[in-house]
């Protein structure tokens, strides 16, 4: 678990990374000022929401490929400027956007759907070259039960909603530490 100072630092890095891109600069933060928890490799997602609560962008990486601070910076930039569902964030709207960060745990395979705890676990469902991921908080926000969560993750992957019942479908879960501004 991250402490409040670490969470505040990551939220500041996310916002400053977006601001830097809007100014035509490369994001920069002083790695020397980061503690070991923010330097350890971790997956992270950054979600941008408008004040109305409408999604404005969400991109990240489930895999621990970069130090946490760098993963947050990259995810913030990608959520703001590269989410194909939305046009790029503008300077005018940035002050009205709420930033939420999800720090990912390791991924574990699911052998029985009874292992899935709605509200605590996120899901990855894959079959062939298709894969869909939904963060843990999505099921809670939409008040989904376990089967609806599984079905909606299939839909996100571009698969039939009942695909999760197929033996050639792979189900994995993860948890996330979620915090925001």
C-alpha cells in the first residue's frame, strides 16, 4: 500500500506529465526524489473523468515494465492524448478533469469463477488474439454481479458475452490500489 505522500506524488506526476505535453515539453520528474516504492516496476492505469463523471480517457499497462512513477507518467499521457475513444485533451479542459490512478497487482489465473471477488478483482479475458480488461472499480460503479462482469469483459475483448464459459477462454484476475484527486 502506498502512503498519502506517495499517492500525492503520483497524482502530481500524472497531471504535470499532461501539462508538459500540452506545453510541447517532455515530461520530467526528479527520480532522485522518489522513494523505492515509486521506483519499483509496476503496472498502472490512469483514468481521466470530467466533473460530470463522464469518462474522458483511460489507458495503462497491467504488466510491470517500468518504474511505477514512469508507468503513471506514460499512462497519463496516453489517457489524455492517445485513447482512441476520445479526442485529445485540451488545455482548457485540463483543470476540470479528475485524475484517478490504479496501481496494479500481479496477474493470477482463475480456475473457478468462484475465485472472483466483485469490487476487489479486475478481470482479463482472452481467447485467441483477443483480450479484454476491466478494472476492479468498473463492476462496482455499474453494480454488476460476477456473471455480468465476466460477460462485459468478454464484450470489451470483442468476444461473445458468454465466451467466458468456453474451455478455450482464459480468465485471469488482478487487484489494484485505486486513488484519485
